[in-house]
C-alpha cells in the first residue's frame, strides 16, 4: 500500500464514524404529535376563580 492510500483509508474511516455518530446522536421522535381540539384546549386552560372586578 502506498502512503496516500493509507491516509485516504484513515480519513475515510474517520468520516464514516463521524456520520454514524451524528446520525445516532440526532433526536428522532417517531411518535406523531397529538392535536388538541378546541374543547380540550379550553378545558385544560387556566381557570380564574378570583373575584370579578
């Protein structure tokens, strides 16, 4: 093997490891987001039981 082939192989392995590391560290949420209806949104909203002004 020539010197340049060894350098290219080492850089190639480093690049593959970096890509796999970044893909593994990326946050992936497979669960779909839940959409609230207007009724649920109003039911879960803040409630003001204070004295009316």
